[in-house]
């Protein structure tokens, strides 16, 4: 059945909570038909891989409010429904006598399976199911090796992506949306996406403004004022050297195509930032790369990509895991990162690598514990990037870090936070220590600790593990895994 101008078209929003560069919405608006826009909170489908973590649920609530406001300015409502997507979409399409349902496809295995259920349900009632290309620069099915598998090493992957040329130009937001029939909607508050007792989200509210307008503003500001020096400054947690677009991309408030073309346009206008723009765009490449891995391995968050790690001698240490989660390891750069995560819902990328390495190598705690903690506490928790990055650090994944790379948290802190600015912000009990000691307070003399108001073991913990001993233990465990 084709779209009929008099019959409504249902637009199903998913992880694409924006109006611009939304091919499904664009096509529906251009059809001239009345529109009904819906978001379905599907926590019931047996094929959905995993529910959202708490921080992501908080972000989703803010993003849906923003989308509601944007649609309202164009005379549209956003219908909210909860339940298995196949039943909800089919039922709503029948209720409004829709001619078609439009949506943007997902290459996430669980969501792609739900899509097929939706398509089957619509076919049964004679409603046209129209899906549009996903929010990736390159879809997994179009980038395979000669054996039909996805690429497992990033550099050749990225070269292949670049060789394919620019992605399509972003589509403008529709100027007009023809409203369809009024439809009952859930109240967003009834979904309980936001914490109440206790309300742990105050730091998230202080840090973030969700939504498409905020995403566009953040991208514009970064390209105007922040991209110069990105290739080197992105590793400095003490500097404002990153775009902070990751949660906006995660929820589709901005598309990779928009970021790609805006960055290339900025580089064309200012050739001096070309190398920084290239590095910035390669981060989009890592997002695609991780999603491609997930496409091939839907169990990416549960199973080692390299089966040799199935016998790795992980330690079960609930006390050490809790100290890591709370930012109480006694290693300032690690603790700063974990506290930043809890307060803001994000962590600087360089520090993410340091804290992940500390958990899996210093503590020999299974990477899956870290991945689950990040999944619950990150506002940008991505189903591909989160497990792929954890497996990369652990050495069990694709294009994995060398097993002998055990980040020294002291040296990492001294190199990337040389003045102790980052640690002072997130571990304020150490703020009065001089920079030369702030990353290893146990080296301070008693008088220096007293002057800084620090009592090790009371106001700030002693290191929960000795770096040299932990490194030796990790190397022995990794060597045994590699030879077994």
C-alpha cells in the first residue's frame, strides 16, 4: 500500500530524536499526508538485547521532552507508548487507519529483530512499512572482507570507509508537518525514567542540556572555538578539548552525517584545522567500527571476541570492585575519573582507558563488571562502543591493546594532568597538595600531608594495590592465557 494523502502516516521515532536529517520524517512530511509521531519504550520484547542503564534513562527523558517541544512548535504532538514495539505500532497504525509507517533502521541486532516483527505485523493489516537507512556512516552489510565478515582492525576499516567518499548530505528539518488525528499518549512521568528517592541526577542536570538544539549548538561551538589542537588536547582531561557530543549522537539528537559535513566544511574554511578535523572524524569511525563488531557479534557485551580469554584467571573481589566504582582506589587519576562519571554521566576518554586498564589489569577483575557499571552510569552508553572499548582494553576484543600495556596510573596522571587540575576538581581532598605529589600522595612527607589536610587511610585511601606487584601479576596472567 502506498502513502495516501488523506490517510495518516505514522512516524516511529527511536534512537533518532531530532527533526533535521531524519529521512523517515522527511519522507513522511513530503508525502503531504497527516502525520502521527510516536516513540515506543520497548522494555518487553524478548529480542531486545538489554534495557537502558539508569543514566541513559535520565537522558532519554530529557531528550523526549526536547523533541516534544520541537514538534509542538510545528503543531505536532509526540505520542508516547510503552510495550512491545510490534504490537504497539500495529495497534496504533490500525487505530488511526494509517496508510504507512516510516522509521529509520537500526543495525543493532536486537533492534533490527524488533523491526522485523513490526514489519510482519504491519503486513498482516495491509499497512506499508517504509524503513530508511540507519544512522551509521557505512552500514555493516556494505563493508565486508572477502570472506563476507566484518573487519576486525580499525585502521583498514577506516581506510575503507574513507575510500567510499562522503556520506549523503544531511536533510533539512521539515518546515511544515501536517497534524494527524489526536491520539492518546502516556504521560512521560509515568515511565519513571528519572530518579526520585534518592534523586542522584543533580550532577547530570548541572552538566547537560539534552536535545537537538543543544547538540547543534555544541557542534557549532566546538568547530568554531574548540577543534584547534584537538588531535593533542583530546588526551588532556584538565582541558576542555573534546566535543562532548557523544550522548547527543547516542540518542540521535544529531546525526553522524551532520557532524561529518560540518567538520569538513569547517576544515575547508580553515585549512589549519584540517588534521584536527580528520582526527575528530575518526572518532565517528570508532563508533561505526564498534557497531559493525556488534552486528557480527550480538553477544559483544557478554562473550570474549577472542575465545582464548575464556579461561583467563579473573579474580572475584567485591571489595576492590566497590572501591573502584566509588573512586576510592587510592590512585588519584582513577578516582577522579570514577567520580566524574558518577557526577556527570561521562568520563574523559583518556581517563576511561586508564580506569578500565586499572580494573582489568591491576585488579584482574573481569571486564564485564566494568562494562556493566559503565552501561548503567554513562549517559552516552552505546551498545557497540561500550563493550567494544572494554574488550579492547582487556585484550579480548578486536584490534585489542597489547597485553603488556598496563597503564601506570601515576605516570598517566602526570602526563595528561600535569598540574593536577583534573584531580583537584574531582578529588578535592587532595587539592592542597603540590602538583608534583597530587598523583602519588603516598610519596608526600608527613608535614606535606598535614599541611594539605590529608591523613592517608582516613581522609583519602591508601592505594588498594601496589602498581609494580599488580603489573607483574597481570603480565603473568596474560602470558599464561596466551600460551594455553
